C-alpha cells in the first residue's frame, strides 16, 4: 500500500510538505487544484508543479482528491456533454503529470454534511459530528451557513460560499429526481470517462455518500454494498472503482466494511482507502474519534487485515483527525491527529505483515 496524506497546497494549507515528510511511513500526498472552477479542465503545469514540490520532499504525487463532477452532469442536463469533455481533458492532463488515481463523488449539492465541526470530547479534543435530530426543522441554507461560519476561515471543499448562494435553484433542479434518475446520470458519465481513464492508466474511485443517507430529500446512490454492486456493473473495468471511506460507509453499522473490502477487492475495484474511526451512538448520530479501534465502532485491525488479504497496493490515507494539542486548522484536517492515525495504521500493517508474511 501507499500511505498518503491529503495536502491542500502551498497557498491553502498551513501544514508543510516537510512536516508531512517527517511523519513515519508517509509515502506521498493526495492533492488537487483548488483554484480551477468546478467543471473546467485541469491543466498539466500546476499538477507538474505540485509533483516537483512533493518529490523535493521525497513524497510521491500520484493521487487526486477530488476532480469534482459538475452539477449539470449529476442533473443530466444537455450541457453535461461539454463538462464531460472537460473532465476527460482533466484525466488526460492528470495522466501526463503522473497521476494514477482520481477520487470523485456523485453527491447532489452537498459533498459531505456534519452538524458540528468542533464537538468537544471528554478529553478536550474536538471532532466533527453528525446528529440527525439537529437537522430536523432546518433548511439547507441554515445548515450551509453554520458550516461556513464554523470553518475557522478555511474554504471547505464542497462548501464554497459562492456556490451556496445558488442553493435554492439547485434544490429546485433536483426536485423530482429519484435514486434511479441520479444513477442513470452516473452511468452516462462513467460510460464516457472510464474508457479514457483506462486508456491513460488512471483508476477512478467514487467516494461514498457522507453520511450514506438522504439529506434534505436529495437522492443518494453510494450508500451500501448494493449500491456499489450497481456502480461496478455500469462499466466492467478496474478503472471504475471505489474509495472505501470507512467513516462514511461505517456510519451505517449495517455496512460490514471488512466484507465490502474483501468482496470488491477480489474484483480489483478498490482504488483508494480512507481509513478513520467513528463512534456511532444510534442510527445517524455519530462522531469522529481517534483512529485506534477501542475509541470507536469500527475494528481497524479487521479493516487492515482485509486489505492485506486482497493484496491491496493502492493509496490509503488517514481520514479526518481530531483537533488536539491546541492545534488550529481546517476542521478534520489538522496535522497532529492525522499523523497519529497514519502511524497507527502503519503499525497494524507491519504487525499483520510480520505475522502473515511480508507483502
Ligand atoms: Mn472519506
């Protein structure tokens, strides 16, 4: 496996490449171009520039998260064909810059949703959390405003203030779209982009819905094993694969993550791993926790063992971390707890390899 760390770039991340390089076991960064508008084609040069910066710190840059899918593609509007052409251009350019994996999601309107970005835990650390009770009675605008106001001044991917001014019209456009309708639009997109991804050596990796349940009545199509089956069947290619985000899928305890890893690993469809732990209190009430198994509802040993069993050799990253040791930063994306998380995952991996045979 390739241990990676999400990096927002020199301009937008106060964490430096040198700090990332100093984390034991770190192989590379997961990056993106944050100043290209959603829907436009990504140029090669800035990707090459990130690669050079990474390599100067002995880190590889082979993984993108995310090239976002324009809303018109998800809505299936006639304008989608132009946006798909642009997406294809982004893939070709990414390949030229040495990219091998592209994460994306297909969530209407909201990339991810939380009700608190800094819920205090008993030990003074703070975490992201979700409680469906707190959404009841709120409008999407109320929730968007809360998230933007509590983001410590950072622009959070998916929650760009200018995009959210269009919130009402977006909701109107989605009125009447059900899961099958959204699924048809994903299939149309995949049939166009996956052959190109395959041709240029890129593995696409759709991220599960976060949380994997309908929010504000919007359709959600990446919630569970059944949904993943349907997506895998849309285009039969290893380039049509998944990001298995343990914290997203795992917030529904019906989702058996080690089973899902083994099943889709056999089909060579697991192209990216996000590993984090969460504590589920009741259905759709959960908060993020430290990565270590004992603090949450997920069994990290079983998850890493499943990855070992499928000979996983793709990129993996610690997902959101807590804010600890007075660090201030982008919610979920501080340095300290993600570094601890990476180290814990590397420790589990080393132990599994020692006992079961080196891979
Ligand atoms: Mn994730």
